[in-house]
């Protein structure tokens, strides 16, 4: 494997690991609400730190950057010089389809983006509740964790896609061996 391939794998790996860590951090730091009363006796929601929103958006951007690097380097698997037929091209094509074209990819983006938007949504007062404490809008537990799991799977298949693509590209550069035999070109 060439030095450029190792550098690209390392860059994509670092971007994907950071996206995974930020998604896990977003799950740990998501908002929680407590009730408080103002001077007039009305109850309202007090939210904890809003760090999860930034973590979720950061994870989404890092994941997009890692995917962009792989797609630019492999030319989206369909543009550029043809790869030699064989198992490496087949494995690369399979990983490309799983990594980029399956609806699972949209699930991770939706988990991270919708989780970040919902985590940033705060309700100050609830006028619909007549008795009892107000209802505070909070993100359900596990949304960012699902985004982290999908991020891990996408990172795994993106790395495998590039690895198999590099092997197939290297196999295309090696000419086939010349085998001696009887020439049949005149007939």
C-alpha cells in the first residue's frame, strides 16, 4: 500500500473517530430540565448545558468531511479509470453501496441533526397545563447514541471501501503475466 493511501486512511479514520466521540459526548451531555418558579408563582423549565447541540452538529460535520474525503479520492467509485475485475473491485463496490447508498446513511444524519435541533429547543413557559408542573421539551434518551452507532458503521464501511478500492487500483496497474503458448492470431 502506498504512503498516500495510508495518509488518506489515517485522515478518514481520525475524522470518523472524532465524529463518533462527539456523538457519544452529545448523548452524555444532552439537556435535562428542572422546574423553577418566578416571582409571580408561575413554574417554568430550567435547562442544563446546551453542549449536546454543538457536539451533535460537530459530529455531523466531521462525518460529512470523512465521507467527502473518501468520495473525492475514490471518485465516487464510478468516475475515473476502470478498476480491474476481481474480488477487490467487488468488495469495494459492496462497501460503497452499504456506506453511501443505503438509507442507513440518512438515518445517522437525521439522528445527529434532528437530535441537535430538538436538544436546542427550549420551552420557557407552558400555558396549556393548568395544574401541576409544566411540560418541558427534552430529547429522548438514545437519539445521539443511535447516531453514534450509525456513524461507527459508516466509518467502518468507508474505510473498507477505500482499502479495497486501493487494492483494486493497484491490481489494475500490474500487467498480467505473459504465458507462452501457441499463437492463434493468423487463423
